[in-house]
C-alpha cells in the first residue's frame, strides 16, 4: 500500500507568530533547533500546530534520571484530571474537573502559592450528562485572559491577572445532554469551542465566540442542512463520497440527524498560513448502527474551517456510518513534510480506528493512512476514494460481535500525541483494547444516554492494555514501543532534550528517550495520571515539568466514579477491562512539578 | 384352592403351589403395604388411574379454553390465565396423560402378554411411578399457586428464559419434565428387558404379539428420545437458575439449538404416544376380526421403520425459522415417508377386517373411528410436511386440528377401544356395550365437531395460542361450533366414566377370555392374580389362545415359595435361567421422595441438588441393601 | 386402590394450596397509591430529639413479585437508567450494587431518589414516570443487591452477560 | 375470482351452514391469495387438498366396505373354528395391500416433487428487479417498521402498518427485539420466524390493492393475540404519495386545543417511549407516532383508530390490552381531549 514516498528532510513547524509577539516564528527545521521558544505553555496543545514540543533542553537524556519533585499543589477535586496546566507570565493556571475551578499559582514565589482562585457558577446537575467522567481538558490563554469551558456548556473568559470573570456565555443545554469538556483554542480573536455528548444524542456543534465580548459569532453544526453546517460555496471536499448538498441531513434516516451526535469534544489545530483550523467530530448517536442507516455525515469527520466565519473549507469522513464508536476527534498535528519530493502541508491524525491519516491540510487529500496499532475492524483506506474498507465479520449489530479491535476508545482516544522535529517522530500514547458488543434498541430521552450497545472491553493481543510508541511518518512505521499495563490515557510532551514524558494510570510519571524509547526515569505519584504533562521555563530560568495526577476519565471511571467492577458493562464497557485498576491507584487531584536539582 | 388360569397342567402339588403363590405375592397391609407394592398390575393401574385423572384435568382445561374462545373479545379468562391454561393443557396431555397412560397400559399388559409374573425390575417400576406422581404434583402445585407454566408446552427461549418469564413458572415446567422423563426412562428400560428376556418359552421374536412389538419399539424410542428433552429442559433450567448461557445467543448460545433438541425429542414423542396405540388397534382387530392381523412381518417392519423415521423429521416443526432449501427438501421427504409405513399398517388392518369376521364390539367401533380420524390427520400431516404449505398453516389452528386428529384419533380412540377391550381383564366385568356405542358416537361426533372446523380456522388465518380475537376476522361462529363440539366430547367422557363406575359394580362377569382373543393375557383370570399365572403358559404359535386347550403347554417346576420367574433367550425365548424378582419394598417410595426433594428444591436453590443427592444416597443404600442370592442357574422344566 | 390413590391425590392437592407471592401478576396497577414518603425516607441517621417511635415504615407495594421485579428490569433500560448506572455497576452515575448508599438504600429512599433526583447529576423523574413503575424499578434496583427474594429475581437478561451476580466469578479483567 | 376461490366457496357451502362467516371475510386467509407467493402456495394447497381428499375417501370406502356382508372373509370361508384364512384369500389381500402401498409411494413422490418445485418457485421473487426492502422488528407486542433505502434520507420508521406498492417485490427483513415472533400475512405469504440475533427474510408481493391483515404466529407472551399488522397494498402512485408524506415530520399543531395536546404529550411519560418527528419526542421503546392519525389501528391494531378508542387506550391501556408495556399515565380529564385531538391530528 505504499504508493507514496516520504522523506523527513524538510519538516516544518508552524506556530502562530502574530498572536504572540513574543514568539519567534520558526520557519525551518534548522531554525527550530536553534531558536528556542519562550518556555511558556499558553494553550493545552502547546501551539496551534499541536506538536507539544518544547525547545527547552535543560533536561536531557543524560540528566533526566536526577529529576526531583519541586513542589506540588492539590486541586481539591477527586475526579479525572485531564487538563494541561498553562504557564504564562510566570503564572501557572490549573483547571480542575467539575466544579471547574481555575487556580492561578504564582511561580515567582517559592512553592508557587495560590494567587487567586476562580469558582464559576456551574450547575451541579451537569455531572449527570458527562459521559466519561466530569473532566476538563484545559484552558487557553489569549491577550491577558484565560478562556475555558464549564461542564454545563458555558465558556468563560477570566482575567489572567485578577481572576475576575469577564464574560460567561451559555452555549447549550444540559437537558439536551450537552456538556463541554474540551480545551478551546483562540484563533483570530475567536474562541473556538465545541460540545460533548455523542453518547447523549446531542446535535454536535462547534462555535466561534468572540474573545472580546463573548458573543457567539458563528455556530457550525455537524449534522443537518448545509446552512447549519456552515457549508457554502467554498466547500471543496476532496473525495466524491463527501461531496453533495445537505449531506448532513440526507445521510440519515428521516429526522434522526437532530439527535445524531457528532459533537466536537476534543482538539482543534490551526494553520495561520492557510487560515484554516482543523478538528474532528465524534461518533454518531446512538452507537447502535441499526438505528441510523446511512453514512451519518458529518460524524467522525475531519473538518477544515475558517476561524472568523466558521465556514467549512473541506471535510473528510474517516468513519462513514461509524459502527464502533470511533470518534474522529483525535488531535491533528500540523506538519510540513516533503513527500515524493514535494513539500506538503499535512496534518497527522492518529484516528481511533487505528489508521494514521496523513492528510494534505490544504485540500483534504489523504496521502497515507497506515495502521499504527492493531486493528481488525478495518482492512485499509482506499486512497483513491478515501473510503475505509471495513472487515464485515466485525461489523456490530444486533448479533454479538467478539474480538473486535480496537475497542470503542479506539487505538488512541483523546490522549494527545506529541511531535519532535528533532527525531521526526510522533509520540503516541495509546490503547490496546478489544471488545465484544451487541446492539440493543436505544431509547432517546433528552438528557439521558442514547447508546444502545452492550459492550465489554478487554486487553488486546499481548494482554497489555496500553502502549506508548513512536511513529515515524516518513516510513509509516512504528520505531519503538513500550507496553503498559493500563491504557496510556495521559498526553505526552517531548522536548529538545529528546525526552518524552507521559504518565500511566497506575501512577507512574515516566521519561523515555525520544530516540529509542529507553526508560530513563520514573516517579510514583499519588494517583493515576491521565493529564497532559507540560514543560516550562520558570522565572528562575530552570526547566520544569508539570503534570496533574488524578485518575479518572472514561478509562479511570471505575476508580473515580467508585464503580463496581463486577459489572463489566459499566462505563460503557470500559470497566470490564479496568476492574483491577482499584488495586493500583486511588482517586486523587494533585499537581506535581519536577525539576533538576 | 382357587383356580384362576383357564387351563392348568396336570402336575402334582398344584394346591401347594397355588397357596405358595398366594402367600408370596400377597401385598402388604395398610398404607405401608400400599406404598410398598411392586406388582405390575398394581403399578400399571396406578399409572392408568393417575393418567386418566390427568386426562380429565387436561380436558377441563381444554373446556375453559374453548369457553374463552367461543366468542370474539371474550373476557372469561385473562391472557395470563389463558396462557397458563393452554400451556398446562398441552403439558398435561403430552407428559402427564399420553405417555404415562401408554406406559401404564404397557406395565399392566406386557408381562401378561409375555406370559410372565412381573416386569423385570419391579422396584424400579414402583420408583418410576412415584417419580411420575412427583411430576404431576409439582406441576399442579404450580397451577394452584399461580406458578403454572405460561410459555407454551415447548417453552421456546428466549420467551421461556429468565428475562421474559419471571418467577418460577418455566422452572416448574422444566423440572416436571425431568420427573416424567425419569419415570418414562424407568418404564422403558423395564419394558425392554421384560420383552427381550422374560417372554414365556416358545414366544420367539416372530410370535410376539403386535402390541408387545409396538411397546418394544416405543420403549427404545423413549430411551433415545427422552434424554434429548432432559438436556433441553436442563439447559433451560440452568440458564434460568444458575445463569448459564446455553440458549442465550448473545453469549454464544442459540435459541434454535433448543428448538432442535426439543423437537428431536418432540417429534418422536408423538410416535411414542401413538405406536402403542397402533398396538391396541392390532390387538383389538385380531380379537374382533377373529383372525390374526394380516401381514404380521409387514406390520412389525413398518412399526420399526416408523420408529427410525420418527427421529429424522423433527425439522418440519421449524420450517419457518429460515432453513436452507436443501435441508427443507430433505425433511419434507423424510416427513412424508412416515406416511408410507403408517399407510401399510392401515392397509393391513383393513385387509384383516376384510378377510376376517368382524364382530362389532365397542372397541372395534373405536378402531373404525380411529381409522377415519387418523387417516384424515395423516393427510393433513402430509400437507404439513410440505414446506410451502407448512409456512402457511404452521402454528395455526390447522396444526391444532392436525395434531388432535393424529393424537386423539391415533392414540385416544384406540385407548378407549383398549379400555373397552381390556376392562374385563382388569376388573373381571364387561363394560356396557350399549352405553359404549353411545359413548363412541358421542365422542366421534363431538371430536369431529370440535376439531374439523379448526382446519378452516387455520386456513382463515387464526394463529394458535391466541387468547382472544376480534369479531371482524370472522372466526366467531366456527369457534363457537368447536366449543359446542368440545362440550359434546365432555359428555362422551362423562358417559365413559359412568360406564366404568356402573360396570365395575353391575357389569356382567367376564370370565377369562370374553372376546375369545388370541393373546396370553386372556389365559389369566380376570382380574389377574398378583402372580398372573399359576403355571406360565407356553406360546406354541403366534395366537396361543387359539390353540385348542388340550394342546396347550405350560412351564412347571418354577419355585413358588419365592417370586421366581423364568429368564429366556432373546431370539427364541428358550428357557435360560430362573430369576427371583424382588418383593414389596418401601424403598422405591422413599428414594422417590428424596429425589423429589432434590429436584423441587433445586428450582429454588441449586444447593438442593447436593442435599437431594445425599438424601438419595441413603435412599439407594436402603434399596440395595444386600439380600440373599437372587439367581439360581437351573433349567426349568417345560412340560407339554 | 383406585379410590385410595384418588384420595391421596386430593389430600396432596390440598397441601399445595400454599400461597405464592412471587407469581402474582398485577397487570393493572391500582389507580392511586397514596403515601407520605418525606418522613420515612430519611437520609441521615441522626434524629434530633431521639428516634421517633414507632418508626413509620414505607414498604414497596411491588416488593416480592417476580413479575414486578422483571418489569422493573425492563423499565430500568426503557427509561435509560442503564445508560448511567450500567447494569448496576455504574458509569456516569454511581453503582447500584453496593453496601453504602449516598442517599439511603431503603425502598423509600430509592423512590425519592428517582422521583426527586439528586443534585449531582441524578435527574428528577417525578411528574413523568407513573408511581407504580417507580416502585417496580425500586424493586429491581434492590434485587441487584440481593435485597429481594432470590427466587423472584431474574438471574440475567438475554443479552451479553451483564448480570453482576453471574459475572462475579469472571476474571477481573487483568488478562483475557 | 379464481377457480380456487370458487372451490373454497364450494367447500364451505358443503361443509357448513354458516357459510357467510367463512366466506365474507378473507383479509387474513390462506385460500385468498393476492400475490405470487401466496398464489403458488394456494395452488399447491388445492392440489394436495383434492388428491389427499380423494385418497381419504378411498380409504374410508375401503374401511367401511369391510362392514358389508358380502365382503366378510372374501371367499366366505369359515373362520370361527380355526381363525385361519385360506391361502388364496391371503394372497389376494397381499396383492391388494402391496398395490396400495406402491400407490402410496408413488403419490408421495408426486407430492414431494410438487412441494419442492413450489418451494423453488417461492424463491424466485428476490431475483426480480425494482425491489423494496422493509425492515420489520417484532417487539412485545407490536411491529416496528423501517423502510430501507440505499439513500438513507428515504429511510423512515413507522409501526404496525406496512404500505406496499402493488406488483413490486418486497423484501421483509425480519428482526426481533426480544423473543421469537413470527411474521405472517396469509394473503401474501407464509410465516417467517423473527428470532433474536438473527435476520430472517421473506419476499412478498401483492398484485391487488387492498388491506391484508396479519398477526404474530409464534407465541410471544401475554399479548400474542394482539400483535396485528396490516399490509396495505396500494397502486404505485398512491404508494409514492404515502411514502413521501411519511418522510415529512409531523405537522405543528395549529389550533389551541392541539397545541395544548402537544404540550400534554411532551409533559408526560409519552416522550420517554414515543417518537414524533418534528418535535423533541424521540423515544424508541414504543411505536413511532409521527403520522399516527393516518393509521388504521391503535395498540398494534387491537382496536380501530378512533378518538374514543384512543382515549380509552391512553386512560387505561391495561384494559384494552392487558399486560402490554405501555405505561398507565395519569392524564387528567381536561387534558385528555386535547391530547386525543393532537394525536389524531398527526395525519
């Protein structure tokens, strides 16, 4: 299937120079190595290209073994801590899971004391519509304000210095099952946020909120007629299967698109040159595929849109008529690669279905889509038509399907990967889960789950439930990989010191050699890690690594929700694979910050 | 000295022998004695009486259903009650009436016809009866406490499964199956051994009466078919009580597997019921046509073929489940094949009547009724074997009509004939022939009035097992007709009961052989002595009773001071050795109680299997406590 | 012999007529069910001024019938209870197989929880689900904890194995 | 009317005085075929009926003949003393019985051939062009119906009533949501069992417009008797109109009463189980009510769809159909009429 040729000689990274005057614009691979970034962490994915790569290089493969705990901070909450702390202007901002507190910690003082705390007005009932723990994936900093989402479908802007609420906008209704857990990004003065609730039969949307006023500038639904999806004359999907009018309505049985899911609950990347941002939509609702015949556009779809108007430029549906809950929401890492001697602006999208999509981010053409993890639900992606060739023996339905891999959380769920231009590798924290399922008639009651599938997950081949691996987009091969007992549900960060950091659900924070995956250092924290590690340069000039510990999320719900492990179908079937988690970790909510002595 | 046998050999010590026999075979006194009985006449009669009571109960249930269906949108029964009643009706008729009744008749008649003193395993025989009674009582405990099964007598999962039939209703049904199948297997075993090893000398395989042949075939069928239903009901029971997944498709089980296993039993079950009835017909025909049944080898061979083919056509109960066409064609052909073997037997009987001198007794009336009804049922059976026709009439009143035609026509009419035929043997008095003919005509007319219209109902689209129907479908007047017929049948039943009770008191005394019939049971007195014969009669021809008295032979030399019988060889029935049968014992009853405790308890708590087993161990300990040697290898004398 | 066996049968049949709650099927709910639950459904063990004597007890009218528990099981999925509580193990909502109840585990407490909702995500179903159905759900929820007669409790649904009681012996997910 | 139909009349006149009841209603009749499938089966049926009927009569005549004096003992030999028949008589009987047995074999062979070839004929329909696929899901105790199409925007769900165009082969794709059900519309075709976790298909075609009644034929619990389905065969033109109308969401209520009715519907447990497209109600447990007003019956066609019946059904579902799964919802008397009006307005 290797009809293309990749060479890693020219890998370009794009950040967003005009937003942060203090940022140096890297224009070439060489420059990145030479020109250090500012050592801050202003958005969850580090930069708009979502590389999670820091040029800080104090911590290296040689000295990482002597990394020591610098200080800690308790978030005061015990649910899954999925957020990335932000570091801007010597202040660290930590967002907690529900009740979505925002802490500002003063890094200039020893022990980083609390500067202020913002406690939003939030509806506690919203906890009942959060499918997979009441997590929050972080905030974004822009022009002196912290923007983040509240579980009860509100977006807030908080003054970064004082902790005062500047505006708070209600964007949806928990009584329709909507919630918000994603980390927003800000592009061209527009805060881009999306809803969660693919398991509640919401109608997915992504909204552009004016950063200044909090007014909704546009809202792009993922289902329904083209005008709702903000598909206009400039919409040019690359593949025929995605072309046509009102597909968001016509690819559904009558009126089912209104409760068809396809929420945008995860990552957004932005390319300022093309002026396009990229995000994926979630699974269609309900999971039971028999209740929604058709390709169910635009669920499990990658969208490219303009930040100012929300207008769609192209779309590519990775999993038409998704039958395995393969959300398309995973991160899109924007890379500039030279392929077949041609410089191409691409995005790398490790999808839940196990394929690593390398897509031309200007046109939406799939350049390659090799499998990066074990998958038997699909065969391959046809690059001519863009279609995913499925394995019919693993198609879910009213019959029982066993040993379908990957399981609904996919080969990789939301847990973001990182990319090091130094090695040219993507660092993929991912899962190794298979499952058995049987569809049952799902009943729609607004504000309650709309799933219709009995699921039980278990470890995939090898018996380990998680894998940390490095993927070389040049050769489309895994370079190295490390097995983990539990799914690697934390994000990763890679530094110019060639160290990759990630955490495990049994509570180890680990550093690996980015080149060969050799374990270099590990530290046992209080609770399992599912957060996104970050690295920053402190006011003292030292490089710090920070991560939130506190197990939870979909995978950790068995501990954070106190679930009973005897019922394997708990947490949408994840409990079956995780019922022993409680033996290894307990609930927690603690920030750990490390530095060299 | 009371002589009971019609002819006695001229041997010394006759008086002593007879008084010995009287003493040795005497039943114990009081309740204890009653519970300890192991003689085949007593056990057989208990089966017959219990099964007859079940027939009446099942009949009452049928009447309740007919009342409910007599008019559209009737509210006489609510659906819950109706479902319980039709399930109990089917279950009762199949498991608690038909099979046990045939078994009871066999237990009563086979040793007599084979010219021996008792069945091969008298205690097992008693045990089998108590188990059967346990099943009866358990099911009707359910009926009276609202736990009657309500998922149809074949209990298809998932409807019968834990999710859709809450409570203990299915469990009661499934465990009742275990009880009755246990009992059926006990009976089948002892009948087979009795027939094969305890025939009187001279009764070679080709001299066995056709009735005994039918029982031999039926018993083998029981042995092969019943384990299947025990498996099916155990699957169901363990799915329900201990959470297994035999028939849960989602966990790799298969509801169709249950159907296959069930019908692998269920279809032979029909033949298990009516093959003995064909035996009745043969016996009645030969006695009343006053010649032996025409085409003895053809009769025997077609019965055996029936027995085999019966196992190869269960799938015609499942044509609508969506089978591959080639499989359907195979089962169509095999299902129709049974018509050949059945046809041959019908032809033979007609030929017998044709070439004989029919004496129109009531039992022969019932045989003619049988031929009319059964042949019609056979015709509809051929229709049901055809896949396209079956798709239309399957699970409709057409099928109801069909199987009542073959089961009532094929089994109950011969059975009534058999009652009239053997009643004098069992009680010593003849039943009233006059009332008998009335009885026949009322039953015959009532039957056809009830069930013939059901063919039409089926063609008009009435599915079975509906508790009511709206007026606009136009089933009302036909249903009313059927209900009327059902009450006429009930009148017929009452007439029969009246005849039984009156004749027991006032019927004319029968004598040993009122019909001048041909088989050996007529050599014994009416009713037979507990030991059947003073001296076992020897069969010198296929029709030993038509051998002139002076030419008859007897077995002498068997010891009479213990329950000694003669074991003969399988093929030629040559004397092989003496065997002492066990006498009365309370242990079969006690063991049956312990097993019952285990079975019933396990429905509520699986641990009862353990405690029941331990108790049963003690029961068996008592049962098998060593006695003196039972076997004496010694040729018994045969004396002409 | 005939009569004796007949009379034995009759006496036996008489013995059977022992009542059996489990099989009761009240297909039609009674039109009204009045009850004051507020007092009985206390969620705290502290009773200022000492305990009230005698304690008012609210019993579930649909307590021990297999049919009602099974109806409760059906409604548990019809009303999407299993969406949040899975098959008792919990997911979005807390597990229902447990010793400790956040808001009390008495029938009246569970009834209250369903009707009124609870602040941290439990929806208030009152005003829509008829009362008799709530009681049936209560009976089913309690049956998950073995608080109903096991003989009346369905052992598992006919889907993939989701019943905690039969899952208990499975491996805890470490290897498979 | 076909010759079979005439024969049916003949049969019922001959057999029953109550001919009217038998012949007046034939909307659920095996012997009133309106399509190729049921036509072939009915043809086979009459072939079997006449052939087997003749054989039956023959056997009866033979059996009764034995009762007539001249045939006692064929050759009038004395039997009483010896119970023996002469060799000659015996061999004559042997010849007759052998002949009859051979005839049985031959006839059965003919029947098997007829049956199997009809079976093959029934399997022809799927090979025709321009087919329509309808997914029917049996549920305790109603039918969920989804019209399928490769263009999913033409897919919609309704309940308990199938409309089909005449002259067009229709594939019924059968599923079950709980226990085994059996789909049976006798005027069109035989049964197909719908078994959980399996898909069973059946091909039907109606050549004559009309309303054909069918009902579940496999016992499925308390309300097995009231699991009725209507197949309404229409001209292709009418069918297209109906189809297009069904695709539309429910109309918004225009007058205050129906508006109030919609509110009542939304405020009660109704929304937990029923869907009305175009509103927020999207429950899937019960039948889709989007175009409820246009349907023939209520409660899986247990009773005709009249306002009175609807009121009774909502007020006390357990009296119309005891044991059914519809919740008894306390709708106060002032709200009942608006609710009925609203539901009946969903044409």
